[in-house]
C-alpha cells in the first residue's frame, strides 16, 4: 500500500496563512507611518474649518445654519482622525514590542489580509 506524502510535505514547505512574516510587518510599518503623516496633514488642513462660526459674519440665517452644520461635520471627522492617529501610534508601539498582529482579546494571530486592509486594527475578525 502506497502512502501519499505530498500533503505532509506541502504543510512543511508553506507557512500557515495567519503567520505574518518580518518583511510583511516592515511593509505594514511603513504603511502605518504614511497613514500617520496623512492624518497629521488632514488635522493641520482642517483646523481652520473647525473654528466656531462667528455670529457677526455677514451670512443669512440659512447660510449660517449650513456653516454650523459644515463645522460640526469637520469636528466629527477630526475627532475620528484623532482616534485613528492614536490607533496608528498604538500599532507602531505594538510592532516595536513584538505584539503586532496578535488579537488584543484572544491572543490569536490576526490574518494578514485584515492587517493589510486596516493596519492599525487590534482584533481578529472573530473578536471584532
């Protein structure tokens, strides 16, 4: 009776799909650093847009309401970007500490596809 060793050999030659290699982590680190720069640029650019709408501006009532609504949208986007910046910085710290790519809740490896899509993510799909 012949035994097929091919499945065993293929398991040895290929890494498990959830293990993230060092070169992949380095690529994700660069992606995170670029994302941090983009967020900083957005926060600088949107600073004036988030300023309070002055009551003495020569706007009609509806225009003032639209300006206030626009200001609130910018403030919310800035809040989200600040949170994302914190998450990006946290991910960079996890890379330095050797904990990047592991779920914060269950400790299992986060799939590379998920990390590539959202490099700042802290949880696996199951725990998200």
